[in-house]
C-alpha cells in the first residue's frame, strides 16, 4: 500500500501485505488505519511511521486456512477497541487492546460487509439475509432482504439499516426489523 502526494511532498509506503487490499478503515483515536487483504490478514498501521504494528490472522491455526483466507470486509466499533473481520463464510471478532479473537461466527455464505451497531454486529453476504450477531457470536436475528446477494450494509444514527446488493436493489429496514421500503438504483 502506498500513500503519497505530489512529487514535491513526502511519499510513504506501507509494506507488509502480500496480495490485493479489499478493505480499509480509519482508527482515528490512535492515528492508525486497519486494512484487510487477499493475503488472509488484517493489519494495523501507524499513519505517522507507515509501519505495521499488528498483524491479525483470522484463520491462523484453524482448519479454515487455505479454504478462503481473504479478509474481504472489516469494521471497527465506536470505541475503536473491537474489530470484526469477514473472511469467506466466517466472521471473527477481535478485542484490539488484548489482541484476542473473542469469537468466530460461521455463515452459510460468504460475508461481504459488516458494521457494528453498539455491541452487536450486522453482516450481509451472498444470500438475501441481514444477520445480527452479538459480540460473542450468538445469532440474534436474521431478516430476509430484497437483494439476493447483499454487498453493502449501512447503519443510520436513527437505527435505520440500508442493505444494498445485486440488481441495484436497496432495502431500508427499521431498527425493529420491519421493511420500510425497497427501491432499485439503475443506471441510464
């Protein structure tokens, strides 16, 4: 990964991942970024030095290694102390201050996006479901969605959830799980 400005300015190269990046999130409270890569790891980087300060390997020492090791999505909670990593059909939840994986959640299909909702995690993927998990990995709810494959989940401060996916479909869901509306975004 490379961070740079005009040729007259400083160029910073972040070295460590051995394959393509899939996702990035800022950890503003510590001036760090977290990246997820096709090499199967998430890495925490110091933005001032460009050095990798922590490597998180969601499938290390597990039978899953080699099956699907790509870290396809990551998210931080509001305190920036918890990290959720989607890797194939698995979602791992990490306590960053202790560098411990507190839970691994298995899904029926690949997870494509995640977001924290307080101490819960919303996840969508290659099936038409919005999954809600607690931080320990327990499934709290599954809500049927319009997109048959969901690529993105977003949470509004009011609690309204948007799920976007295949065919340009967007499903808007209330904080109580009822569908508010579904619309289609199509190009001209």
